[in-house]
C-alpha cells in the first residue's frame, strides 16, 4: 500500500487519452489499493487513473456515510462507462484533488447508470444512481475522457477560478 503523488492541474497528463484495462492481475489490485490510499490521504471521495499519472480506465470511490465516516464502502471500478442518464439535471458544489483549493457549482444529471468491471473482471452495474454517488460517478468518468469539472464553467467563471487557484497554489508552495 502506498500513497501516490496526485497530478495537479494544469498538468497535461490530466488530458491524456486513457486505455481500457485488459489484464486483471496483482499489479491492477496494487494500483487500486494505492489509489484508495492516495484518495483517503487527501480526504477525497473519488479518484481516477489519470490523477495518479496512470492513463488507464480505473476509478476508485468511497462516499462517506451520514456521520462523515469513510472506509466503509470503497468501490473499485474498472473500465467504467456511463451508459444511461436521467433527463433531469441537478446542481451541486464540486471539488477535485487535482484542482486543490477550488470548488464550483456544476450541473450534472440527477441520476446515471454506469457499467464497469470489478477487480476480477466480472461485469458490474450501478443502475440509476443519484445523490452524491451519482455525481461522483459522472465526475470520475469525466477524468477518463480528459475532462475536469472546471471545463463546465463559463469562460469568465473559469478565469476567475483559475486566478483563485493560482493564488492558492502560490501560497501553498510558500508553506512548503
Ligand atoms: Zn476530480
């Protein structure tokens, strides 16, 4: 188990195309375990391959319970794809471990269906999932298309957020 370095915006690796996972072996299990460690270390609820510099179709998610506790229900999704979604959309506040210090209100589908494989390669499905898990699934699968939550914002909003972000990054580096 190991905490890996998180790739930070505007690193181009976040935009790289990813490939499907075809080999379900111990290396894959190790990667998934490392990704969960990395996500927990940064207090995240989801993490995608490109965020640890791995251009593979893999996502880990752990939604906290009502008391805010994690480590209860971690999901590892191999080759996940959104295969259906609701017409209805909802807006909620999102952040991303690759864009530290920034949050923004983003419009997402109220619910979605995601098909994926587990670590053994067995087909699995989340059907019509809404709430925080549904939003997280859309956010993380976006990473596999090289897309970040800030891409949904208008140019003006994105520029404002970028300024805030660069300021955060500068201050953060000073502390180191
Ligand atoms: Zn993210």
